[in-house]
C-alpha cells in the first residue's frame, strides 16, 4: 500500500499517499468576524482564478485512484465569491463529477444564501454544511464586522435552503460559554428545518486568545449528548455516531485502520498545505509556512510523493508512532488533528493535546460510563 511514512507497530502507512478530500479556498474573505476565528486573511477579498481550479481538477484526474474525491469549498466564506465566478470555478470539475469521481461540499455561514445559490447547489449536487453555534446568545461569538449578532441572518439562509428542498449538516463550535447548554443545543438543532446532523467541535486553540474548555466540562457535555441520543433523539450527532460505528465495527472484527488523510488544502492562489486546512495562510518560517507546493506548478500527486521530506509532515508521522505506541485511545482516535498539535505546542511532535482530551478522550470516557450499566452501544 502506498503511503507517506509508516506506523511501526503495524507496518501500515502513517499518511495516505492519495487523497479522498480536497479543500479549496475560492476566496480568503469572510463577511463575519467570529471571536474565535483563526483565519489570518479573512478581511482580504482575494479570489481564486479559473487556472487554479483547473489545476485542482487535473490533480484529481491524474491521481486516478478509483475512489471519488470530495471537493470541499471552504474559506473565508465561500459564498462571498461572486456567484458567476464560483460557477466558473466549478466548470473544470464537471466532467469528473458526471463520471462519479468528484462530489462537491461547501461549508458556509449561510448569511448570504439566496435562491440563486440554492439553484447552483441543486445543479451541481452539493452537500451543504452550515456553521451555527446555537440560538440567540449561544451564537454570541459569531458576529459581523460591526459586532452585531448574525444568527437571524443565518436562520434566514437556512430557511431558504429548506424552502428549496435542500438538507444540510451543521458544525457547532462549543465554547466555554455554551459547554453547559447541551440540552438547549440539541433542542434547537432538532427543530431546525432541513437539519440532518450536527457535529460539535469543542473550541480549539488556533491562535485566538481565549480560555479553553476544561476536560471535565467536555465530559459532562458528551454525557448529556449520549443520553439524549440513546434516549431516542432523532438528531444525528456526528461525534457520537462515529464512536458508535467504531464500537460496532470493533465487535464485528471489521475495524478499518485506514491511514491518516493528507487533506491537501489549496489557497485562492494555488498554494497547497497538507494535513490540516487550518495551517493555510499561517506564517511559520521554521516549517516553510507549511507550503508543499503550488498546484499551478505541479500536481498534488507530486507533492504527496515527496511529502515525507517536509519537516512538519515528518514530525507528525513521528507523533503518530508515539501515539500508536503509548495511547490507549489511538485505535479510535487515529492521531486526531495535526493542526492542534502545532497551535497548542508550536510543534507536531506533541504526544497529547487539549483537543485530544476534550474531543476524543472525554467522549470515549462518557460513552464507557454510559455503557457500563447499560451494556449497549450509544
């Protein structure tokens, strides 16, 4: 099996040598100014060219892996891209999409969604993700540049999606201010028209100077979510369902120990970073700003072929081996997120992160404590 580096205890590749997900940044600009945002260029209106989109599509075609690639339009706020330009960026992928080699996804704050965007989503078969942290005051960190609440605008966008027959998932960032409101969040998202599932991201340390969520608070949060899910809540909870799937696969003896996804992320001007989209635009001379290359000059497959020579990738592979050797949670966690190691410790070699403790370990412990008297998976 081709890959980048190896996990010594298993002999399997540490990082996959091909990609299932390609994150693309049609614009660096975002119309919001969330208090926890890590994006350094979100005030700059820089737009991707058709040449960069064409090069991305060619990289997918050259990979010729036999599996479909999810092209995730991220940002900035991708819908801040003029819709005509955005449609032009989709054109190079269309032959691949019709052949089943590409599927489009978009992550949006939904404040700019209108009927024209809905028509585009339908025409190109988009999967839609909406960023929303809850109702009213629970969404207090998602502000515009005037410091004004944005939840009403996001809800209008969601209603527009629902009226067009479009379903969507939600990503909810859980902060120290909202960590004790699990029930209110579940009730709110259950009542949203068209909401299929929610992923709860415990706020990460990614450059924003904010107090972290404690592990104990995260544990209690996951306990409440698991209790609601097991109690019959119809809302799919990404994190709980992912753990339930893992437990079921473990019992059936069919756990898929796939290598870590390289997650190539392409900036508006073609620069490519690996392992974590959050590294895009970060200035760090020690790691060459995390740039693996530029898609205008070489295909992503070529970048992956020599990715092991990049210092930050080599450090991360060493860290994955450390986790595999020492961590009881590794089989489920699989090393978590590369970016969190850097943002928390300024290195990729750190063995454990706050992200690990609040998002993976606290979830597993909460599920284990629920299962102990119950005897069944969440």
